[in-house]
């Protein structure tokens, strides 16, 4: 899509202003239901786990919605002042097991590098090119295959990221980022310890584990499918363009209304990447009022194809699965003859 830089920036800027009452209402209809459902799930253990599990499904949905609010705070798009965003973000960070300033930093890098083959690896689901995979050592190939396996990536792998990996900071993290990791860990120790003291570790795990597994899995799936779809955009840094990375490298994931609500409109990911300052509740409005942003959507059924994408083929400029590796090898051998 060809459009002048000033024009599209002017358009998205109209929506890049939070409305305090709408933001507060989202806090009320997202945070309170989560903790109420958590408590109900705990009390339902007295009746039977057959009742507890369905309640944790809804609690997980609200946890995803809380993460979207947390995500908006990281972009400074949920409230008008940085202080308000930071305070709510720090609180929600403990609830969604994510250190606020550390994740804010890595996620900003993701926005600045999405679709850039030369700047991969920070704040994204790492994707190798076919050539990189073929040149990798055997143990790196195995670890990559395990990491990219849907059975691992959207279940235990996703939970490990939030429950364990987020307990540590990156080597290049600044003082504020390191402190956010430390304080989030202390808050989690305090809250989890207090909860276990009152209800016991068995009850805590029976409620929290399924919520974490489902919420983390859904969150990683959303993040994954919004950049791993067909066709998508990857370029070397010299050819990389921010606008194309947003419009062609970020999907419009059209979900049923109830799932769109729980995921905080994050399916309008192409618009979000063009302007992360737009609060989640204005993304759909921006999409509906501007035909230039009404790109071809991917439905839930379409998105299932993403489960088979493993590598980026630079020659064909497309995502491919493991079978393409053999074809690539054969083609390379023929070309050398």
C-alpha cells in the first residue's frame, strides 16, 4: 500500500489520546472480575474440580484482558500521564507475572524491529531463516524445533516464559528495568506466600496453574499469530520499512466479538504497530473509519495455518514448514550442478 508518511501519521494521531473514563471502566470490568473469579474458583473446590475448571477458563480470559491493559500502560497509551500509566502498569505487572519496566523496554524494541531480519531476537518469537537453520549445529536445531513446536510453545513453554523467565532481567537491562524485576518478584513472593498461608499450596496450585497455562498460552498465541501468518513481511535492515512492517507484517486478526473483547481489540494489530499510542478501545474505531487500514483479515480458521510455520525462506519471501527444508536442500544442490 502506497501512502504518504505525513498522511497516515496524521490519521492515526487523531485516535492516540486516551479517555480517562473509558480507561477506568476497563480497569473496573477487567481487574475486579478476575479476582472475583479467582476467589470463586477457590471456593468451588469444596464442591468439585469439575466446577473449578470452567471458572478458571473465564478467569484466564480476564487475565488476558488485564495483560492488554498492562500492555497499553507500557506504551503510555492507557492514561494521559506517564505516572498514572506506570503505577497501574506496576500493579498489573504483579498480577500477570510480568515486570513492568523490563517488559516495557523489550517490547519497545519489538515495535522498532518487527519484520527486520537483522534485528531479531528481542521481544519476539524468534524465527530462523531456512539458511540459518541448515547452517546451525545439531543441538541448536533440536532446541529450535522444541521451541517452535506448538505443543510446547503454547503450553508449558508459554507458562515458563511468564512464571520463570520473567523472574530475571536481560544482560543489557538498565537499573530501572532490573529494579522492576526485583520488585515484581518480591510482590509475587508476598502475595503468593500470603495466599498459600491462608488456603494451602494445593488449593493455590489447583486454581492458579490452569489459569496461568490458559492465559499464557492464549497470550503467546495472539503474539505469535499476529506476526506469523501468510503472507507476512520480513526484510533485511537496508530494505526494511516501518510502514510496511506494520501494515504487511502485522495481521488483522478478526475474532468473534466475545474473544475480541477479552483480547482487548489486539487483533487490529496492524494499526497498533503503526501507532502504539492508540489505546486498545480506539483501535476498532480507527479501523472502521479509515478504509486504508481495512486490510484482508485472517479468521480463526485461517490462523490455524500458522501452526505449521517454522522458518522464513528469504528466496521465496514466505514462511515455511519443516518439509520445505528438504525441498530447499534439493533445490540448492541442483542449482550448484
